[in-house]
C-alpha cells in the first residue's frame, strides 16, 4: 500500500521520523553494514566529477522506457546536430559548464562545479546525478516504485534550493509544469549559462518550447532569514507563486547553513500543499543530527524517510510535509 503527499509517493516501506537518535542509528548502521566502497569513510568530503574540464557531458541511459506515444518528448536527430540536450527512448544527454575559478575565489562556494565522491581509486558520480538518474528512469518507465506520481508531477510548480550549476533544472524541467532554480547571486550567471546551453532559445522560447518553463532566480537563505516578513515576500512571493514541490539535493554539508536553510524551507512551504524532498549524502553525522533535530522542533511538520531499492545506502531521502501553520 502507498499514499501521497503532493506528488511524492509514500510507499509502505516509508518510515515516519520522530526520534533523531533512532533515525541516525538506522541510517549509519545500514551504511556501516554495506561493502567497503560505501563505508562512511570512503565518500565523506567533496570532490569534482572532473576538475579539469570546463564543460562536462553527462549521459543517462534509461531502461525499459515507455513508448514515445506516452507523451514524453523524443528527438531522433543524429549526433551531428549537436543539440546540447537530446532525449530519446534510450538516453538523455546534458552539457554543463563549470566555473572552476569560483570554487577557489569565493569562500564557501560549493555550487560552481559538479561534484563527485571518491572510494579508493574509484570515482562515483555525486548525489544530484544519481538523483536525476533515479527520477528520469522512474518517470520514463512509469515505475510502480517511483518516488513521484508521474501524472501529478507534470502539474507541479517546483522550486530547487541550492541549484549550483543548474543541472537538475535542465534534467527535470521537462517533467514538470514550472521549474525555478535558485541559488546565491554569484551563481545565477552560471545557471543561466547552462540553461541557455541546453535550451538554446531560453529565455525567449515559444510556448511549449524547450526550457520555456525554467526560471532562474536569486535566493540567499541567510538574507531571507534576516529579512522581515514583509521583505521576505519581495524575495519570493509564496502567494503569487505557491510552491508545490521544494527540492533540495545535497545541500547539507555545514552546520552554519542549518538555521537559514530551515527558515527558508518553512517560509516557502504552504501547509497541506508543499512537499519538501531532501536528498542527501550521509556525510558528517553531527550535521545530520543538528539538521533533523532543528527540523523536528518546528511545529506542524511531519518528516518521512523514503527508501528506494535502487539507491545506495550512502544516500537518504526525506520528505517534509507541513500539516499546519503555527
């Protein structure tokens, strides 16, 4: 059996999170019991997919896709056409610019490159790539184990926090009604550059054109936290553009971000409407503890852990659902 919160499917294996110690014990115990390639010491810390490339080409291979008549866009042009993003019944290809100098010149900036994790000499793609693979595969095949209800997802206004390079806005925007990629001001030009690279007519695409439903907006959590309620509406007007799905992928890496992050999440959430998906790699346990403790302390929130058989144990998916505004 399963039920839903907005577009998110809560399977019978989903667990309500009420005790932080118990939740972390379960997560890190399972992680410790996996193979050495997925131990807690193998992947903590940050690293690039390729620190030497200015432009990365990322290709997703999809298995058992639905026929093209199912409504998902296909493109049969040859590789010579050099369309930056090509969706077929077998694969999705995306190109991403990296801003390598920004990582060293802007303190605390981890959004300007595509990251990877290391396990010995084996390089594994980082969590946002794995998340995109999971969502795209389930969407194209209409998997009964999907994290999202495919039909509901098509109608959603999605806002992503900490969009970084804008990678997920390119990969997932064809699946939703509107996708807004947000991050701090210095990263906005990079996101815009990547959206334009993959959707050449953006932001002036014709109705129904590729990328027409993508917005790129500045949203600084620290600025929002320090702002008055009236000023917050100028930063993001939740009444004019209520959020259906708030998407957060791999943004939990430093304790100083927990408070402004949760303030932003709580502000953007409409009780009974907004589903919050937090997809994270299990790095430092103290950061996860502080985050969950703080989130559970905010009145009105339910938090669920959603397991998925195709996900590595080094990842966790939490769903946040606010039942009332206090």
